[in-house]
C-alpha cells in the first residue's frame, strides 16, 4: 500500500487534521446531514518538491472558469457525495488533494486516492481566486447548514444583510467581537449554479460569512477553525433570538449605542483585514 501524502509532512497533516476536527463539529451540531456541506483549504505553502513530482491519479478535469490567481495552487477538498462524519475520522478517504493546472482552468487529483472533489468546487475555487487576488491571507472556505440561521432565512422580514447583521450583533457582545463584519444575505438561487456563485462573490467582498436563503452559509477564514468559529457565533446569536421568542416575546437586543460602544472600545474591524 502506498503511503499517505500526510506522512512526514507535519504542517500539511496539521491543517487537514483541523479540517477533520471541524467536520466532526458540523456533524455533532446537526449542520451536516448525510453528505451536506463542503470545504476547501489552500495547502500550497506545504507543497515540497516530492509533492510537485507526484503524478495525477486521474485525467485533468475542467473547473468551468479561468482563475488566474490560482496558478500552481494546491487545495484539500471534501469529496463529492462524502459525509462530514466520515471526513472527521478519515479525511484522506473522504477528501482529496488537488493541484491547479498551468491553464488555470483545470485541476488534477494528486492524493491519496482519486476521490472526486465536491460538486461545489467551482464556487469554492472562485472564492479562493478572489481572496488571492485581493492579497488576503485567508486559506479556508466552508459551506454548511446551520439550523437557526437557515430558519431565519425562511422569515421574510429577516431577508436582508442589514437586518440580519443588526439583529444577530445585538443578541450578545461576542457576536460583534468574533463576527465583526456581520452576515451577508443572498436571495434563493439554485445550488451549484453560476448565478449563486456570482452573487456569493459579490457579497464575500464585504462579509466573511454569507447566508444563502433557505439553504445554508458559506464562510471564508484564515483557517478552517476561523471559518467555523464565525459561523458558530452567528448561529449562537440566532439561537438566543429563537429562545427569547419561545419565552413569549421577541428580544429587544442591545441598542445601537451599546453596540457602537463595544465596536469602539475593542477597535473592531469594519472591513476584512488582510
């Protein structure tokens, strides 16, 4: 049996172990039913000469777009049809490592097995290309189905970035602190379409986490835990809102003045830091 690409590569092993850890959290929270959700992580910095010489495990596949900032980049990606709970246990059996070809329009599967990456790979790579193009240090993209956030997107009065952001920020100071850019919102679009990808690219310039109406969230972060943490704190705020409503009345939340005081006291960013 051939050895895993993770053997003797401490840095690569560490980030993929983090991806596996996050996958386990998603399953435990009920955010990753069956094969729901997907993730990608830019692992280019861990590529050595031996990896560069590895032959592809299958013929190159087209991405569906030309992504000029990804030339020579490598990514870990969840496999299509694979479960997050399986990725949590065996990340190289439920996921794969791919490299972008020199044409910036196709990719090759390199390790450990020819596991086809998520069907949402074009959208994830488009986000990665955008981040690279802006000089961002962000490495991770994460799509999942946070229950309470998705539920809010079924309520018409919440279907805007501004209303969602203000409501969630006002529930608890930590939401302001750990999701300081708020939550973007995209009206319903068929999953996997170019329409949804284009809308996501437009919103991700302003927000680290975006809510797809009646579907789920997609987040970007410095690493996979960062992308998860931001999604988690936003969903916690939605849980607080729901719990107050179950007690008999919508919560009043913090005032605008109180939230401004927190933003200024802790020097919270209002735009993405590189």
